[in-house]
């Protein structure tokens, strides 16, 4: 009896955490060791997954594969379309019921490009050659109405061009190409048949000048908002996300600090009205009482004293390491903001991108590794960051914490909180955390090695953080023999449902007896239910 009680004591906490994550459905595609994974975009019918793959073991030519799944991952047969000789997929976008894929031949600045349009209703495809574009290294690809918007780097300066698919006209957007210019964001505005570019330039005295430009689909400048007054002397905008708000208003949020010292000081929010006039709000550590809630009690007390000491000296308390905006969730009574707090280690040169650092929030899965939100990298050993950083291969990161802020419509901080990354060290340069807000429940999740790591807040209060969950299969007669860690991705889909994808080797029992294995690419639908959590002390 004594041994049984000990076993029960050890098993109950395990079951207490199992209840929060449930694997509901799974779809598999046979996959070889070096086959690329699929990209995914949610659509009205559910989900479309696609990739390019070699047409045979020793064939350099490629085919484009895609399949459509419903909300239960019931999937159609894979459709294959030919890809022109020597071309590969480098980007994609969804416009209405049409998926647009951009292909490029080779990797030189003058490489040929073309676009494949797939009507997801009729399954019909059509190709368009992209001629007369400037020679550039592509960083962004968007499609709005019948216009392709591309952003690239011809040398060290960014340029934006618009290609009309019907009349083949090309327009180069004016006012962007220049020295020391960085594009913080490009976003589509289908409600007013335009798109917006957030620009950052170094001025006469090396200070940062921020502008928000609106263009029509022929590249004509419709409106320019200059953020010519910001903060105190020396304070500058470090990154930005621009979102639309009700009544033709806009909000731009991000981190600010002293760029010349590479010192972060907090968060800013610009409330912009329909006339382009803006109101500035700055938030520092004194406004975020739970910024250090990822630390133990002793660590929090020490940091609180440091903040108090800085305030008494009438100084702005600084945030150690990097502080970057990742995502904005819009609410009826405000916005929910997600920042990452991390350190950049073992890197050479400036860690800041000098040309582009986009967070294209119109994209359903903004955290995918697509180098700026739309450019797919078929060689993921040299990834490009979609946020503010463009790093060399030697770069490593130590992720410290994730910080969440609920900002009310009047600019008040309703609540803030933070969860730990336990000093996760990685050379993966992209934002990988996923968040979901369902009524008063908030989830933050990511993949570490072969486990899902989950944190859960209820009405802004932390219930649990950094819990590990094993990947599970649906069939009882199967087990995971091997998981390729580098292929795993966790993506928020809708409500409390997430998608986990990657490649695995699965061992299973054959009907005639004996065992066998298969190598697969898989998509799993996962449900998070944080309200089922029971603290271990209560169970004990």
C-alpha cells in the first residue's frame, strides 16, 4: 500500500498538466528525409497547405503541391502543378479566394520571376510573368486586387514597386529609396484601395525620422504623416506595428528608447485621427508593475528597488537587453500587446536591420518564418527575421521573457503580466511565440525541442507558466519513433485551437502482425484548456 501511495503522488501532478492540452485530429503526408515542409494559410473552407518539391530523387525540376483541409483536418487529395524549369517558390499571399505564389529562378538580383494564381474555389491556376522590375533581393510580396506589390533591396536601400497583372504596367513608389532608410512595416488597406508604408530614416543629425505614407495602387502618394515630435531629446522609436482602429483612426505601437546607446526604455502608443494628427503616450517600467513577474520573489523585489531608485533620481528606468513588439490583438475596449524580451549574443556588427523589418499583420499566421511576412526561404539554414532583426549565422539569442499588456481605449494600462522563457538559448532569429485571447483566458505557447510549452492567464492573472506537454498521436497502436525538432511549428488557428506541424517517424502495428515505420509530414489540431488546470498542491 505504501508503494501504491507513492506512485499515486507522483502520477497525479502529471495528469493535472495533461488535461490542458488535447490532440483532436491529425493529417499526414508521406515525406522523405530532405523534403520541405508545407506552408499554411487559413481560408474560408479551413486551411490550405502548399510547398514546392523536387520532381523525383535526381531531378532538379520542381512541382508545386497543395491540399485543402476543413476544420477537422479532413483533407482532399494533394494537387500537383508544374513549376517552370529552375524556378522555386520564394513567397506567397492570399487575396480573397485566390492564393498567389511568387517563383524565382536562381538567387541573383536579376533573377526571373513569375506569379502563379490559384483559384481556391475552382482549383484553376494561371501564370503571370513579372517583367521590367528592378533588379533586387526580394523582401516582401503582397497582392491587392489585381496589383502585385514587391519590396526589395537593389543595393543597401529599399524600393517598392507595383506590378499590375492585367495591363502589365510597373510603378515605382516615390519617396522610399534613400540612404539610411528602413521600412518598418508594409500593410494592405483594402477598405480604401491603398497600402501603407511605415518608414524610418536617419536625419541630418543622425536622429530617427518616422513617417507613415499612404499610396494608391499606382504608387501615388495619398497622405504622409511625419512623426516629427516624439518623446524627450534622444528618445527614438525602435520598432513599430501600425493597426486600424474604429472611426478611421489608427494606432502605432512599439518599443522606444535611446538608439544611439541601444537602450530600451519602454513602450509607446500613437493615437492617430482621420486627419493625420496624433497623440503620443509613453509607458515605462513604472507603468508596468508586473514586467518582472517572470522572476522569483527575490528577483522581483530587487528589480522593483532598481526601478524605484531610478525614478527617485528622475531618470527613466531602462530595460536590459532587447524589447520588441510581436503582435497586436484588437479588442472592443482596447488592444492586447505582446512583446518579447531577449538578449542578442555572439553576433558581429550591428544587430539592427538597415532596410526592412516588417510585421505584416494582415497575414493570418504572422509568426511563420517568411522573412518579412511574405517571402518564403527554401533554404531555412539561412533565415531572415520578420521583425526588427536581420542577423548573421553566428548570432545567438537568449530569450528572457514575454510581456503582455492590455491597453484600454483611453490609453490606460488595464493589466500587464510576464512569463518566463527560462533563458532559452537559440540561433533561430524569428519570433516563435504564439498567443490567443478567448474572452478572459489568455494563452502563450511555443515549441521547445519536441514539447509544447504553455503559459496561461485568467483575467490578467497568471495561473501557470512554462508547462511542458508531450506531442501525442491519435491512434493507440502507434508511437513516435523520431521527431525532427527543426521542423516543428506551433501556430494559433482560431479560438483555443492551435496547429502543430513538422516531420516525424512513426512506428505502428500492421494488421497482419509485426511492426513497421513511416516517415511523415503531419498537421495536428490541438486544443488548449487552461481552465482545467489544478495546482499540484491541491492534488497532493
